[in-house]
C-alpha cells in the first residue's frame, strides 16, 4: 500500500467519522430539547424536598440511559481504537447513574439532583478528555471541550446545592439545554470544517 493510498484511506475514515458525528450530534440535540420541554412542562416546579412523580422519575432514568445508547453509537462510528476505554468508562457511568436514578425515584428530587450532579461532573471530565484526544484526528472539537468543562462546573454546582430547598428539576433542564446548544455548535463547526477540507 502506497503512502498516497494510506493518506486517502485515513482522510476518508476521518470524513466518515465527521459525517457520522454530525448526524449523532443532531439526534442528541433533538433528544435534549424534547427532554427539556417535557421536564419544564411536567416537572419543572418539583424541588429538592419533593418526591418525584412517575413522569419525573421516568425522565430522570431515561436521560442517563440515552447517554449510554448515544455513547455506544459513537463508539461504533469511531471503530476500535483509543477511545474504547474512555467510552467504556462513560457507559459504566451512565449505567451507574441510571441505577442511581431508579433508587432516587423512590426518594426525593434532592437525591436525584445529587446523583445527576455527580454524573454530570464525571461525564464532563470524560467528554473533555475525549474531545482533546479527538481533535488530532477529527478536529473542530473546541465546542465539546467547552461543553465538557461546563459540565464539570455545572455538575459540581448541582451536586453541591442538591439539598437546597430551592433546587429543582428546572436546574437540570437548563443543564441539558446548554448541552444541546454545544452539540449544535459542534454540528455547525464540523460541517464548516468538512466544506473546507473538500476545497
């Protein structure tokens, strides 16, 4: 195999990954926006001391579970490689959080916020690591770097204030909305980068 062939193959793989990530990120944007609308529409007034309603419990369990599914899809897109360990950690965190949310569903919103906050903090740190590593092959990862850093800070805040009487599910919905925004920015940046590479 010649150097030209290797370069072309690598370029094609990077383009395919970039296109796949754009599609997956758009799906994640749509999911997050629908989830935010459902939270505000059905559970936005629930605060720390309240017990989760059946709808709130379902929404809290579905969110980290969806992240596990999205990570599996992203892992399949990337193929075998250096992100396998990282995605395994992300999947493990998501499954642990899903289990934690099931337990919190029988407790209080405050417990759910604590679980969510710890997960957001750890997941943000993992996202940050993946984005920094992926920028070498795919590029255009700065929105994910910012999003990961923001997730770390937001997670720490949500966990730290989870017992406050005024903390509620609207905080988590705001976090998810910001996440959707950064995924959308990533789609735009990857699209612009893809057009530049084709010129």
